[in-house]
C-alpha cells in the first residue's frame, strides 16, 4: 500500500507563485486532538494548499507548547482558528477577506475575552461575564475546545 506523500514532497509537486503559510500547534498536547489526528490535520493542510496550486509552502509545525494553560499562545490560536476558512473549501479560501461584519468582530472579541479569562481569571475578573455569556451561547460550538472543563 502506498503511503500519502509527505508534506515536504508536496510543495515540490504543484506550480503556483503565491506562497502558503501553514501554522501547526500542539493540539494533541491540549487534548484537542490525539497525535495521529494532529498528523492527519497537518497532511490535510498540505494537501489543501497543493489542491489550491501553491508551489511554495512555509510550515511551522508549532510555535511552542500551549502549556501551561495560561500560555498566551492560546489567544492567537483562537484568532487564527476563528478567522481562517477550512483549507478543504477552495471557494472559501479564494473569497476569504479579513473584512467582516461588526457582529462577527464582536464574536471574535468575546471569544478572546473568554479565552483570556480562562487563562488567567485572577488577573482578568472583569472578563468573567463576557466569558460566561460567550460560552453559554456556544454550548455545542467547536470553540469550546479552548476551555478545559476543570478550568470552567
């Protein structure tokens, strides 16, 4: 059985002048994904940019561990995860723009406040109400993965 091409091999295969930037995280360290799921996610990202005809890929598998829970890297991870489209949705990738409605900006601001409160509740007690409101309105939403149950 042939194994899928390695991430390193994919960037050489497809011609395109615009580079793609892929940022990975230690999602398995957060218990968001297991190590195998994280490996498959990285491969999925590479396959996605290959399908979008990128010739150059810059891949940073991690920007440091997200432990302890207070690690400030949780904020950029939440922002990127919220703002960027799924790499498998080519039309969403091509039409993506940072311009968003005020409602969406408020959603992102509330998420950041909730993550900030979850990271350091003693330093940011004024964010508690926003965090509670945001988490209550996203009970079944994927953003819940940023919050360990024992911290809530």
